[in-house]
């Protein structure tokens, strides 16, 4: 049985991850296959039916789908964690910590904020600046954020680039210090994955060992599925469709104790004067990226890391992304790109081979 996971197409007030701020990952629709047995019979180790818990709902302007093995329903606890992430990291929440930081208010940040900022700095360093959570003003200027597209000029881009850079932000105790008060933080390209991890950790506090958490296409999987087999997730073909209504599976992967996130420009772009503008902005140039990668799916132990690197690779391009992966054995990836003659092609990390369903 396949379950289609879709994102909303209408913006909602204070539902922040739907709106493509920063380097937001507009994830291709994924499919989670709940049973791995062609004949429908459960494998040895299948969950008792009374312990199969499933919940789904509306969060962050998208949908969440959670399947876990437990004696009773604990959805309220999981939703509370997601709401805490929103209160920490949502720029659409006027009472959130990140809103206060962006308004240069004197505020103590919490553990969630510290975790995300610390990881963002680490990925920024590892990617030589390709991942940068201060690029929001440029995203706005190109018409992918809070604002409508401005009249882009070299002068405007140069002016906005003056406010961009992770070196302009540092964490001192529980305070965020900015060297330029105009610098704005937006964690949309990492915090949705962090939210997935936060739910996963909450499940583990209850002793849950077998679960899948999916929020807007970002996924964390542990243990087995209800049939007692490894989880199966489909990676979509990158079909140009801003509505998200068209989807075809490119590759099915079998995973257990991993997380995955996908970034792509094929769901979030606009065309003007015959030219396509993608939502992923290069923090170094201030302009939309023009690389051959159409879809970047990254696998890591935690979803926040996968989330951040999936966006980073869209900025870096295929060759640089492959080189970085070779230096980071904790990461794996599956890329869909256009080759030299414009045809679809794929590349994946060697250690992903065993996870690809033929």
C-alpha cells in the first residue's frame, strides 16, 4: 500500500515551512510503502496489531505522518514537541525566539535554538559557505520569501550581501550576538528536519524503538515497519510542477536506522521572460543557482543534518557535492541531475547501493 504525502499549495498564517524562505527544501512528494511483502502476509517480528499507532495532521503549513509501535496513542505529546519547535524557530510566529533575535531584542535562546544554530555553523564551515541561514534578505529580493520580487540589480544584490554571512552571528552563552543588526536568521532549510528529529527523540523517551516520522517529506526511520521489515520510501522524479500534483517514483530505498531529506528546485520556481528562476539562492553570489542537480536526497543518522546538506548540495553542484561526500562517510546521497546532453541521470553513494530496491 502506498501513501501519498503532499504539501499544501495555499499559504497559511504563521505556518512557516510552507513558504519558501531562505533555502527552503521543497521536497518532492514521497511515498511510504507500509508493507514489504508482495503476498500481504506479515513477516516474523511483525508488530502486534494493538501496538500499531498511526497519526497524521497539519503542522508547519504542511502535513505530518507518524507510524510507531506502542501500547497506546501519544500523539498529543508529539504535537506538543512540534509546537515547541515552532515557538523556537518560526519567523512567522511573532512570539518566537527567532523573531525576537531578528528584531535585535535581548532574549535568552533555548536548547532547540542553540542546537540548530550550532549545526548550521558546522555545515556552513564544512560546505565552505554553501549553507547559510542568513541569506533570507536575498531570498526575499528574488520573490521567494515574505516579499514580492524586487527590481533586481547588481547594486541591490551587493547591498544585501553585506548583511549575509554566518561570521556575522555567534552564540555567547544563551545570547545571539550579531555584528550587523540588519542580519536576519531563517532556519527553514534545517529546522523542519530538526522537528522530525525532535519527534523521534520524544518517541524514544517513551521507549519506542520502531517508528517512522515524516514532516513535509523529511523522514526519520528507526527499527522496522509494522510488517517486521525495513521501511521503504520512494524518491520522486523531479518533474517541473509548482502545484505538486504530478509525481512519479524514480527510486525506492529500503532503510532502517537512518534519516533522509530531499531538496529540489522543480517544485518552487517561476519563469520570467523565458528564463526559469529557482528558489535556491547561492549565498556567495546572491543569485539563484544554475547547477545541473535537479533533486538532492541526503541520508544521515539525524534528519537535521540530512536537511542542511540536501540544500547545500543544490548550491554546490554535482562535482563539489560528490567530493564532499567522499570526505564524509557519515553521509550518503542520491542525486538526480541533467547530463551534458540534457537527459535525466542519477548518481548515488556507493554505500547506498545495498539500500536501492532494484
